[in-house]
C-alpha cells in the first residue's frame, strides 16, 4: 500500500501501522490523517487481518495535530475542511486496535491513542493535552474520553494544565494497559495483537462494540444491546466450533463465520 505518511506492514493475521513523519515528531497533518484513515479502512476490509498495532515507532507516538497547518486557519476553514469527520472515523475501526506508545502522545496524538482499544506504553511515554497552551482545547475527543477513562479530576488536571503525565501515572489512572521498557513496546503490542487474532473474530468484534456502547448509552440500553449480540453469536460457526472444541478438549480454530 503506497502511503507517504504512514507505513503499513501486514504479517497476517496482524498488521502494524506506523505514523511516519519523524522530523516533526509525527505531527498529524491532514495528509497523514487522510492516509491513516484510508489505511485502516483497507485493513478493516482485509479478512486476513484480525488485529492491528498502531505506533509512531521507537521514539515518539505523535506530538499532536500539525500546528504549522493550523496556525492561520479561520474557524470557517476548520469547519469546511471537515477534518472532524476523518478523525472520528478512526474510532469506528471494527477490529482490535492496539496503540504502542513511546515518547510523546500529545494533543491529537493522545486523542488517537484514546481511540484505540488497548494501549501498551513504553516507560518513556508522556501523554497529555497541551492544547490549552495554544489557546484552543482538544478537538478530537480528549475532553470526553479522558474523564470517561481516568475520571473528572485527572482529566481536569491534564486539560487545564496542559502538562503531560508519565507512563507510570497513566497506568495508575487506567489510561494504559501495560508499561514496558521502551525497546519492547512494539513487540509486546504485536504479541498482544497475535493473541487477540486467535480469538473468534465475530465475538471479538461484538465484544468491542459492546464495551464501546457502555460509553454511549444508559445501562438498560447497553444491556439489551449486549443480549442481542450474545444471541446473534449463536448463529455463527465460530460459536459451535468454540463450544465443541472445549467439550472435545482441543483448541478451537475460528474462521470469522
Ligand atoms: N506540529 C508541528 N510541528 C511539530 C509539532 C506539532 N504538533 N510538534 C513538534 N513539531 C516539530 C517542531 O517544530 C520541530 O521542528 P523543527 O524546528 O525541527 O523544524 C520538530 O518537530 C522537533 O520538535 P522540538 O524541537 O520541539 O522537539 P523537543 O524534543 O524540544 O520538544 C515537544 C518536543 C513535543 C515537547 C514539542 O515539540 C512540543 O511541545 N510540540 C507541540 C505539542 C503540542 O502542542 N501538541 C498539540 C497540538 S494541537 C482536530 C482534532 C484534533 C486537533 C486539531 C483538530 N479536528 C477534528 C479538526 C488536535 C490539535 C492538537 O494536537
């Protein structure tokens, strides 16, 4: 796949997408966001891929949206370029998306991380929303996903001070799943992706949808939706395979059907 600002490596059943503007700390230009959403749409449609790692490489995840691109934009230009629609589509990826974060994940970079399902952080990771220092606020979900994940007070601290938190503090806040030595981050994320790729894909997809639904709906609606997905999965070959494999004391082999 020919992209300039992201690198895509498929090693079925997993794929790794690497943000690739190292000279500007992977600042998220409109071109990069366009390529990232296109790459993820391709991977979503690729049946050989069952889990994806998203990383910025060994040094930095992403230092935010490209300030050079935004500095002189008017409000109307911001609106009419409809960047928002593109950013939001990242959250609609249907397969497990695992962020492997080394170094800075700031502003839009942190918001992209917050759209992932699991986060492996290197000890060097620094996560934050410095937008306040630029006279703006987060525009791709930061003010909403931080409090839903880390609670009101941690969110206020990050949002109002603009100061990043360390990987260790992010772990305490429950905003990352694991902290590992920086040189291991991508490998650990890939290992996790391979483990998830062995699970029944339809059940994985429905489990992901169900958890995300918890952030969108009242409990009764979430429970009703969960139950429907539960019943639906009994129409899949993978449910029959999973249960019979258990009864026959063998490992299930899942096809996503
Ligand atoms: N944009 C553009 N260039 C950036 C950049 C950024 N966000 N971050 C770093 N760079 C560039 C630097 O300008 C520098 O370029 P040269 O001078 O070498 O040409 C190069 O990357 C290396 O950076 P530094 O020299 O600054 O490196 P340091 O190690 O000294 O400092 C730093 C690293 C991460 C602390 C520092 O670079 C920094 O503070 N960067 C800015 C962080 C920031 O404020 N991020 C938030 C940006 S606002 C939207 C949705 C979301 C957003 C916008 C719209 N819509 C839905 C429409 C999101 C907004 C944001 O993220």
